[in-house]
C-alpha cells in the first residue's frame, strides 16, 4: 500500500492593485442612479422656475388657502369688495360726466370768442 500525501496548493498571489473591472462595476452601480437623480433635480428646478411651475405653485397656494379658510376669501369679504367696485364705477361715471361738461363749456367759450372776433 502506498500512501499518497496531498499537499495543499498555495493560494495564488494577490495582484498589487484591485481588478479594474471590479472597480468599474462597483462605481457604475452608483453612477447610474446618481446621474438620474442629478438630471431629475435639474429638470424639476427648470420646471419650477418656468411659468408652468409658477402656475402649479399658484394652484397649490389656492388649494391650501381654500382648505385653511383664509379670511380674505370669505363670502363677506367678496361682497364688501364688490360693493367697493360698484362705488368706484359710479364715481368714475360721475367724473366722466363732469369732464364732458367741462369740455362743452370750454368749447362754447372758444366759439363765443371766435364769433366776436377776439
């Protein structure tokens, strides 16, 4: 009977630097999602700085005011503002009539002066 002695094989020596393929794959696991996040953030910033973003923000503000019941948007406030608008309209109408009257008086004086030769 012969005895066979098996000697363990030595482990291969470690390379002086890590495998570049492994490093690249490890980096790529993070670069892809990071690049997507950067693109999304830039896109959202552009959207929110555009007129469309301003409209979206205004609609969000309007909804939040409506939910909170801001006093400036109550029925009483709207009625008071409508009354003020009606009052201002009547004042503007009165001023327009006075201006027309003043123009007519000035025109008559001018005609009168031209008629007398002065």
